[in-house]
């Protein structure tokens, strides 16, 4: 079937202070040095690709002492112009939530909510046409799901993550077409019950294999046609093409040292329709 891209607006944060100085997920190894110049070049390549496709990229100013701020997707979730802020599970990242809320408040977003319960933004919330999919098990509280449902007025589907490597939903599942409820995901990252739910809601989903999931291939961003994903997830390219998508491989190997890739760096600013 023919695919059509839609213009997107994203929020990204340059990796000016990116480093791995603590370990809060299985990908982070403080013994592995980070090449700051390479990390910036890789991040700029991703930003510039978005802009070359006609998308708008806003930039959040990085703050010293917050090395994970480059992973802008974790700072909030925006649906219909309404902003549900983040409340981070780890104290090292807590101040990032404040930086995001201040950014939104200063740019005319009328409803910016400071949450009561733990959630890490689009790390654990994925927005499709019909639902908000919500991960739980490692970072976000199940109580945040009801909070999000009340705030956004959209049904929230809770999904249990069981593999520590896939500590956020966006490491195990990606929305391919939010106009058509199309996703791809890695089944083994989820509990048996959550797999069954996904199979019912998304019977035609693209299922990722072990090697592509381990390359963080599900940490991807789609505009409805082009799917930007880690270039090492080679097993996903042909299945995406068969479905009419255009896979775009991106090298974010330095940022992978912090446990993030394309989607982690990209928060979508969904305006009022």
C-alpha cells in the first residue's frame, strides 16, 4: 500500500554534556569512554536528516550535570498540545523533568502537567491513532497509566516489560503509522499476557528478531513513510520495505553507550488537530 509522510515537530537536546558517569540500565558501562565529538556529530546527523525531510526540530538547551538530557524523549509526552511531564525513577535524571516543563511553559503550551506518579515520557508512552501504549516494569509506575488516561482522555493500554535490556517501551516497540495503528515490536521483551494483548490489538504488526532488537532497532522514529532506525538493525530493513516504508539507517553508536538511539533522542510535539 502507498505510504505518505506527514510533517512532524520534534524536540531534541544536543549532547553537550553527554557521558556515561553512572549506570542505570544494562547498556551503560562507566568503563567505556565516550567520544564527545563523535556523539555530537552523530546527533547532528539525525537532526539534519529530520530537517531534510521537512520536519521541524526544536532544540532544548542542555544543562551541565545532566549527561542523559540528550535523550529528550524521556522528558514529557505531548498529545493534542497537552503536555504530561516526566517524573524520573532515578535521582540522577530528576532535574531533566524541570527543564522540560520550563521549556513547554515558555512556549505557549497551555496545559503542562507535573505528574504525581513515575513516568519517563515517551520512553514508556507510545501514541497510536487509537491508544496510548504504556510500558511498566522497570522505570514507570503502573499508576502513571491511569494518570495519563485522565489527562489525555485517551485509552491507555498497559504492557509489562520483562527483559532489563528493554527497560523502556521505546526500546522494544515503535509506532510505524500513527494514522493506521501500525507498530513493530520485539515479543520477547514482554510478558506472555502483554504479548497476547499486542497480538489482539495489532495482528499485522512487524515482529523483530533477537539480533535487531539487541541493536536497539525498535528505538525508531517514523513519519508514516520514512523509518529512521539504528543502521545495525539490518534485519528490519527488508520487512519495512515490503510494507511500503523507507528505512533510513542512522549511526548513533556513541549514544548507544547510554542506552539510547533514534527515538530516545526524539520527542514528538503533537499539536492540537
